[in-house]
């Protein structure tokens, strides 16, 4: 911060502009330049380190995370709320301060605005109406933040899994999302938002028409036309329990060694994700439209004591996470698809009453800064040298003992045993 106080305001402004510029064309980076660009890897980010979101990480802790993510090569982050918690605003403040101190630092944000139905998270949610007050506050904050940090915020996502029917506590009809997307698009056309900002909604593949026909409604078609691109979620991990046909070991693989069985299962899992992506493509094409489709979320948890653990689908462990991450990354890079992998760090607030629950363990790093298997090669390469989280240097999980890690790895149940 000493450098900031010594530099005149005009020079600081020039540094900010320089940091936000495309070096090739000397123009500010826009969403269409970032999405699908393999030079700008993406990830979902929540910096919460406690078992409640009431403890919001301060700016300095977020900077600590940003240094780790920057060392990993990440250049785009996704957030989920704008005003219920000050996390997103602190993240944007941290990025701006880091840019001021180092114009070479690049990090952009897909800013999520949370959308709820009326009486969400009560015993009687009203899915035919929206939470007007809460949703308005989220959208207004998204507009304010996008205009305050135009060099950082490049996408606004209206809602997170807000249309999918299994979100029984809060889902809304597509018309609600449509109305807010149209509001933001009209605001952009009138100069009330940066012209290079893209507007979308980030939702389950089925919500975008890639699942059953119950989602194929006129308002969904209008929404597909209204967004700048489609952001889908695909979670083979969860379907190892809910729709496990692809997951079970077929007879032809049952004589393979454990590691080979797992690798084949993860190959099928990645293929399952690709099928869901292509199902959305097919639906959009059936409407006579072309839209860019990127992945707003996909991921793989590394621990569980319930549906995905030893007594369940046996999906949760670090080896499977690495297999999935590597396969999805190779596919999306090859096809110029941005993929906001879920997620950067474990978040203990997700299932605070069950520390071993899968929702707490989707991170590529643990809360105390251990790099899971997917990042061991980066530890070996020294990219985390001098970096820490909460005072803990970035070291390998399991003490770097692969044999110990593999003892937790189990193949799926053979198909003929189900």
C-alpha cells in the first residue's frame, strides 16, 4: 500500500487501465475475449474458512487466496452472491489493490446474483412468484459492482441453479430469470452497464433444455435468446448416486486391477458430462439458434460419509477428482470451452453439521492449504513457493504419500451386484 500512497491518482488510473487492457490490441478485455480462451483458466471461488458464512474473510485473506490461484494459472473466478454477504465486494477490492501494486496481475470475475422464489427456504416456498425484495437487492448490487469494477467484472450470472426443479427450497420459473436478464440487457444497451459485459444465468443442464421436456417452456426459449451465452452445470459426481448406470463397473471391466477400473469409471464420468453438454447444444439448435455454451460448474468431491462414500457410490476421493479434472480440462481446452471448475478451496460452511459431508470437500485445496492430488505436480514444480494459507505453507495432501492416498480409493460396485 505504500506504493499506492506515493503514486499520483492519474498514474494509478493509467496503471489500472493498463492492467485491464489486452496487450495485443490495447483494449479492455471483454467477456467474448475471455470465454473459451485457454489462456484464461477459470474456477469457482469462495474464500470462507469457517463453518458459517457469517465469518467473511477479510481482504488480506482473500489476497492470500488470490496469490495461490494466480500461481495455479487461474485468471477467472466465479462468485455467487452480491449483497447477502460482503465476500464478492471484498474480492473485487482485493483484485483491484493487487492490480494497482502489480499491473501484470490479471484476474477477472463472473459475478453471481442469487435469485430466490417467494418464501424460499421455508416450509412453503412459492415457486410461482419471486422474492422481489431480495432479488432486486441482488441485481442492484450486481449493477453497482459491475460499474464500480468494470476492469474486473466481465460477466453477471442471474441466479445459480435457480430454475432446476430439484432445488425445491428456492427455484423459480424461467420467466423470473428472463425478466432480470432483459432488465440488465436493456440497461447495458442504454449505457447503464459496460458494453463488453455479458449477461447469463448459470444452471443445471436440464434447466437449459438438455433434460426432460418439463423444462421446454416458451420463457426458456426467450431466455436462451436473451442471454449472451449459456452457462451450464454438469455433475456426474452426484449422479453416481442418483443416476448411476454410467458409473457401475460393467462385466468386461470387473477383472481389471482396481486402478484400471477406477480410470475406466472416470472416463465414463467425463463422457457423461460431455453428453449433457451436447444435449443442451442439441436443444438450442432445435430452436433454430446458435449460442456459445460454457460450463459454469462441474467438480468432484474428495470425501464423504454418506451417499458417495464407502457405503454409497464410492465416488469421493482425491484420485478420482484428479482423473475427472484432467479429463474435463483436456476436453474443454481442446473445444475452447470455459470451465469454472468447482471449486478452488474446501468450504466447511456447506454442510456445517457434518464435517465429512461431500459438499464441504469439492476444493482443489483444503481449508488449511493442503494441495490435493490434482495439484501435486504444481507443488513439485515450485509454483507455490513462499505462499501459504492461514499461516500454512502449501504442501501436498497425505504428506505426498501416494500409496497412502490410494488406500482410500475404491472402485464402483460391479453392475451385476446392483
